[in-house]
C-alpha cells in the first residue's frame, strides 16, 4: 500500500501596503501522513485542528473530493494523520494550507500529475486570491496578481526572521473584511499603491530599513483593522524599540508579525513575550521551498 507525506507551510499575507498581492511562507507546517486503507479515516495528532465527527465534513477531504470530481476520478480511501503548527483564524494562512493539502492529496491518490501551476490556479479559484496560496505552495516571498490567470514573482527573502505575536483569540477573515471601505478615491489609491511599490522594491534590493518604514505606512487596510486589535499599537511600538524593521498585521489578523535581521528574532521575541503574557510569541523563518511531498513507503502489489 502507498504511504506518503504532504507538508505545507503557513503564510502571512499583505506585509502592510501590499494588500492581497504579497505573501511569505513561514516554517510552521500542516503535515499529512497518508496511507491507503479500506475506509476513510482522519486522525488529528495536534491541538490546532477543529473537531470533526465524520471524514465527509473534513475540509481537506472536501477539497480533495472537489479536485477529484473536477477531473472525473474517484479518491481511494485512506488513513490521514494530520498534524498542524498553524493556529486557526489567526491570519497565518491555515485555510490556504488546507486547500493546497487537499488538492495535493487528490493529486497523489489519483495520479493526476498536477503541476504547481495547476495547483496554484485551482487553489486560487477556491480561495479567491493567490497571496496565501502562492506563498505556501512555492515558498519565499511571492508577489502576485489575478488577471484571468495568476501572475507572480518569487523572491527568496532569506535575510530576515519573523516574530509572530499570536493572541489567544480568533478573528474571522470576513469580520476583518467588513471594516474595510468599499472604495478609495484616486488620490488615496495612488498614495497607497506607491507605498506598496516602494516596499517591494526595498525588499528586492535588501533595503530593509526602508521596507520596514513602508510596511508601517499602509493605507489600504491597517488603519481600519487596527481598531479590532487592542494590542496593535503596543506591539508595533515595542517591536520597533527592540530593533524590528517593521511590524504589520499578519493577513487579516489578529496575529502581528515583526520583521528583524536574521539571528536577532529570539531577542525580540523574549522582549515581546514579557509584555504579552497571554500571547504565544514565536520566531519563524521564511520557508523557501513551499509544499513538499515525499514517499514514506512505495506502493506494493
């Protein structure tokens, strides 16, 4: 019987002003260990996963079945052991990771031979935009846009560390979306997009001081979402005092992500943890590989 493992990294979208167009992969992982058997079974091996009663209601299974149905094939029953280091509804791409895992599960079980381009396209259709999907699938920093097809540029961004300030409460993406304005004036859009342009140029050229400044000047979403996060100003101020280049809301929040020079994240994390006793403060590296699949045991007759 075939046995294989799928590993998908977490992701953080927006980086401040690059709203819905930038994402980075982080070395927190959703891992599936899969073995074919007579009946479907999902086993949760970590606490950061929702409670389920039947395999049909499992989100990863639902995505896998949608993928199989799309290609007119049938999924083989499996035992799927799921481990996750990605907290739910915290702005760290847990949904996108599950979508990628579900598509790849069907890809492996049904021998669909999907390319990364295929997975990116289908995953973006399911998620609605490519920022988290592209980052978790491909790794590194991904700048993307959806114009009929997904177009993207990948940067390794290996010189930075991220410090995650993860609060004990959830924030649903829909609630965070609802506080945003429906439209911007031309002047507002021009200024907001120029900040994003300088941010990406600074990251691409390694000018992290300027990148940090641009991160914290966002006009697209952070001014509106800040009111949902009582810790917003404190974390930004304290992280800057402790040497962070810049701190932004991770995705839709409520996690805050601070960027610092590689090798200094632990010091920054210790500083923030003293101030945020009920938070989980973690140092994360930028994952450079994206989704990985490996055989645990080859198929036998």
